[in-house]
C-alpha cells in the first residue's frame, strides 16, 4: 500500500514536472516565434539589393506568414513587387 502511494506520488510529481517543462517550452517557443517574426518583418521591409535577396524575402514572408500579419505596416508582397520592378529597371 505504501509503495503504491509513493509510486502514484512520484508519477504525479513527474507529470507535473513534465507539464511545467511543456508550459515553459511553449512560452519560450512563443517568444522565439515573435522574435523571428519581428526580424522577418524587418527583412521584408528592407529593399532587396539582388534578385536572390528578393527570393529569400519571399521565402521569409511565406515562412513567417507576414503576408497575413496585420502588424506589418505595408503589404509584404507589394514590397516584393516594388523590389522586382526596381531590379528589372536596373536600379537594384
């Protein structure tokens, strides 16, 4: 009976510890996503100097869902269109 009680107590404590780790990990993951999104937005807003840079920006915009981000000051794909127009015109 005592062993059963101790086993259950240990399992309970282990379960709580796992939940704490998961909760802490989720918070850290959320902060990391926010930082990545913020840096992705900064990249998206910066004029691309080359076609390769513009294509990387497209991938970042898609990866971070910046085209759907209401916090973006401008439409992300309009910025890409401007980059492309500038690069095609030779003003890169």
